[in-house]
C-alpha cells in the first residue's frame, strides 16, 4: 500500500506557468460535471496556468466571444453540490464541419489555449481527437487567411487533449464508472424504493423504464440493487419465448407470498430479432396473461437531475486533478488520453482505443453477437449480469448440485448499510450451490446462545434495500465464548462460516483452531463498517452510505447560511480513530480543513487554518466548512475548535457547530453499498463452496477485500501485522493520498503524491489476472 516517493511532486516544482488550459462540458449533462470543472480550474491555477471556461460546449468554442472566459478560484465556489453543468453544454453541428473547427481553432489561438480538458461522452471525445489531429492544418489555413501571425504556428504547434467521461449511461469502454452514473443510480433507486411501498399496498406489478440509450448498465445495476423480478437490456436480449418464462416467474413469486413485482426495462431493450421491447407491451402482456394490476413508470430526465452523489464528487475531483497532471506531462507525440477509473485507481488510457472498443460493442449488438457484446462492456458489466441471474432466478430442486454442507452466515460489529444485501446474496448463492444455509441472529452473542436457524430463498426477499442489520448484530467478540460457539457448531454441524462485519472476530476464531477442531472449517470475512477501518481492503460495505449522509447534511448546513453574514461550520463525524469519513467526506463536501487522528495537528496548525480561512472569507466566499473526526485529538475537541474559530474569526465570520452522530449509520443503503455487498458476498460464497469441495482447510480463513484494482482473498493471519489493534485501524491507508488533493482544492500549498499517475496504459492489457475488482458496481 505504501508508495515510493520518487514521483512525489511539490508545489514549487509542478509548474504550468505559461500554459493555458480550457475546460468544457459537451453532450448530455451528468451530475458531477461541476466537481470535475472545479477540480480542473483549481488544480490548473494551483500549478500556475491560466484556466478558461468554454461555455456551451463546442458551440461556445466555435462562437467564441464571451463564451470563452478566464476562470478564477472564486468562480468555481459553491458549484460542487450543483447538478448538471453550470458552464452549459450543447450539441454542436457546426463543430462537425471543417469550417466550424477552423473558427474554434482561431478562438483558441487568440487566447493562447493549447490544452483542452473535455468532459463528455464518446462523441464529444472523438470530436476532440479529430480537432487535435487537424490542428496543424487548421493553423496553416488561419495564417493563409491572415487571421493569425505566422509565428503562431510554431508557438502553438500542438493541441493537447485530455478527456473525462461524463455520462449517466456508463457506456464508455475503459472505465469502470463514468461521471454521473452513480448519481443516476441514486435517482433510480430512490424512485424504485418509493414505488415498492405503494406496489406492496395494492399488490401491483410495476414496469419501470430507465435511461441508458443502447447500454443496459443502469437497468442491470438498478435491478441488482432492488432485487427486481425481471430485467431487459439491449446487450443480452431474452431468448424466444421469454414472455411465458417471465409470466411464470412473476406468478411463482406471487404464489410465494410476495405482494409486488418489479420489472426494469432499459430504454434500448430489444428481442433477438432486434424488435424494440416497450413498457406498454410488457404491461399488456402481464395484464393479459396473469390479470395482475400493472402500472408503467418512465423515469426520464429525473435520472439526469439532482445533486451529485458523494461517489461522483470524489470521482470527478480525482479525475479533474489527474487530467491537469496529464496535460502538464504531455508532449507533441503523446496521444490524446482519457482519465479513467479502474478498481480504486485513476488510470490514463489512449482515447481512441477506448472509443474504438465502445464502437465495437454496438457493432457486436447490431450483428447479434450478444455474448461478445457483454464481454466487450467489460468484466464489471459481465459480472453484474452473472450475479443478477444467480440471485433472481432460482433453479428447480432437481437441478441443484448435491451437497451435504451447512453454511452459517452472521453479522458482527455495528450495523452498516448493505449488510442485508450481503446476507441475501450469500443465502441465495449458497442455496444455488446446493448448501443448507443457516442464519445466526445477534452476531457471536447469538451464536453462543444458539440463536441459529435455517434460512430459505424466500426468507431474504426484499432485503436488498433495507438499512441496518435484519439478522441483528452485536459488538461481542467470540474470544470469551469459544467453547459454547464450538458446541453450537457441533450441534448444527456447521461446515463453513461467512462473517459480515469487522476483522478482529475472525482472527480470534482462527487463533483458536488449535484448541477447537470445530473451527477448522472454511471461513470468510466480508468487511462491513461505516468507518472503513478494516485492514486488507480499500472499501467496506456501509462506508458509501455514511459518506452520502455526511455530504447531504453538509450541503444543507452550508445552504442554511445562504444570504446571511459570513459563517464557518464545525462538523464532527464518526469513524472512531479512522479519519476516512471525515477526509473523504470533506473532499466531497468542499471542506476547508479536516482534522483526523492519522495526521497529528497542534495549536499552530489550528491557528494557520483559521488565518487561511479568514483570508478566504475576505473575498466573495461566504461559507466555510471544517470537519473533525470524533477521536482526532483528546484535547482539541469539537468544542475547543469551535471556540477557537469563533474567537479568532471575530469580526470576519461567526461559527456554528454540529455533531452528526448516528444519522451516519442509518438510512437505506446507497446503490454502491447494495451492489458491492451483493457482489463480494456472491464471490465469497463461491470461494467457500470451492474450499468445501476441495476439502482444504490450511488457507481457508480469509478476508475478501478490494485492493487497488482487484478483489483479493487474504489470509487473516497475514493481516495481523497490518493492523493497529489499539486504535482499530490499518497501519497504512490508501485514502490518506486524497488529503493533499483536498487541501489543494481548498487553496493550501502542499505536496501531492503522483506515484500512481503518469503511466499511459492500453485497454487490452488493463485487466488483472486476479479476481475481477470493479469498485464501480
């Protein structure tokens, strides 16, 4: 996890002096675009470059004039939480012509702009690459027409392009997630959750149409996130006769005491003959064949609207900073690149390689090579489809593999949103593997008390969207009750164990294997905690939901000061000694300072922060945000920091404080946590099945975690050395690298570690040999 310092770039050495960078948004808007624009502007100014807005996308570039304006630090304040794109976006027919691109080149050269950051879809990025390839020719024409001086050709000889994909459809190959996709999933799931309550009341079937053009990602992932009965996507049209199978499935679910049915349809859904499948067709089919009360809901542009999610803000901020670094490092021979997310890491890929692969998907679909189209979408998409099929469609008893194994699943530690989705996934995959599944109530406390019972397929229906822990969970560790736990395992003949929660409990079971033979069975831990403090993983189930709760609350708190005098808010977050929630929440909410245990601070640091904020408040900025992790310092408490800021800021700003408390732990799980929990739980159960069939026990006590680009099974004994047990945090944490980024965007001079940056990769060799990662759902 620790990275070498060989490429650590310091402020004084990272220079964009003499360079001009322009940023534009093009094509359809997407939530998070403003966060990307903000990051490009502030990072560009930070390195000493001039930065320009190009309003109204390529149309503004062609029209010039006031559409191209120089940006200032303050001009991107208060835009992080705004949906859409504040600099405007438009589809421009004129830019598709040579004459239009000539006008655009003239407008850029007049301002000395030779670095373009384009935020848009594959069409926008393809247009940018064509513009780059024609650049020299366009300058030559401008000289012939006496529109620019002849020395301008040499001075502005190369146009550098870096792209960021902003699209809710997530239809661009080469990145796990595009900017806006997670926010669109939030809108869809909010609607589906609301619809499910009314559908249950009236025993109705709802047919929902979601966006995505020719990509079924939104439909597939929202179906996985809400446990939909049926999903229709263009990449994998249903087999002939699907209508009868769907109706049989809906009827069987109703017979199993389910009071509602949800069918999700991608707007580009087709059958095997390329005939469009409409929501009205499905509604009429269900009414005719089953007589169910059926309604249609077309979500439409509500999916593009609203405030961006925490994930999209962080993704866009990371990509924006990476885009500026890429522009600073480009040479005349560097191909246009796109900044992408793979696993938990930003990567740079050749733009046209990604565009060509994206076009190949559509070609495969047009030629009815649907299996290939799914593979071309990427392993994330393929894995989502496999997982959905595994969980949504139960095999008949006669088709299940024979198994005499009993597998128990339990939650431990504090509740975390997404635990229920993980339990549902484990139960259904376990049953599909032929195992008998047992649920343990109230963690290890319930285990030693014998609160163990068999759990069936239908028992976990509707669990995906439920917050908290329906099985019950306690912080009780097993060490003091090992004898009774072993006795219960003997009594119920437990052959394998899946633990969802913290890491310490599984380590205690492993260390007791020498005493209790019953514990010598395959065991797997899934990290689930809002604090994200489990060693061996970059992300834990529940952390994303907590982050969204923090960010939404910070947005509201900051808005409460709108139109009033200058005000600074001091906000305390949870997390124990782990500063993940405070730091990453601060990045997503636009915090001015964040205090955490991992980065010690003293009174001089506090004083410097107050002075820095005071200077900012003397400009047009009227609201400040300071986050403090609950255990960051025993003496510099939230009250102390509030009183210090209040006193030192007297006459410039006033202060308010808020302790967010357990609202960070509650609420329905985010789409990310639902799908992350679902997918890693399915992966864990398949690993357990493999170990049971192989009869191996030596390496069979593992934690399944996200490590940079891959999901990795790691023996818990190896993680012992990586853990600070006193403070219950990993000794090294990847997100600490994001703190300098947060400081840069808050106008602090600091060093920024780019040891993970700078390598232009290729799409074809991007995938690791380890298990498929996909942080993105």
